[in-house]
């Protein structure tokens, strides 16, 4: 559904959930990664960094399901605190 909302088949999907049993249903969606809750900072940044590397700078937006609706953030507006 996210690829349809974004209008591209090139989107990289990272699924975040505390329900590991949904993993089998994600296979047809070609999900890039699964992050189990509670989310560790290390796992999040590892997954996010690998996704950015795979996109090789081609993407301009981070899109995610914010609960009730899809949200978009421009990559240039994401702040990193290390």
C-alpha cells in the first residue's frame, strides 16, 4: 500500500511492529527490513543507513505510517543526533 501511496515501485519498506507473526505476510510486499518493538537505536540506524545506501541518494522523502495517516519528511529536514 505504501508504494501505491508514493506512486513508485522503487520505495524501500521497513516494517516496524511488535507482532513478529506478521513477517510471513510481508514476504510478498518485498519488505527491506523488519524492526521489532521496542526499537533499539542501533537497529533503527543500521536499517535506515542500509536503506539510504541502497537508494544511493535517489530518494527525497522518508514516508511512514504515523498511526492514522501516512506522513512524509524530506531527507534534508531529518536531524541526526550522535
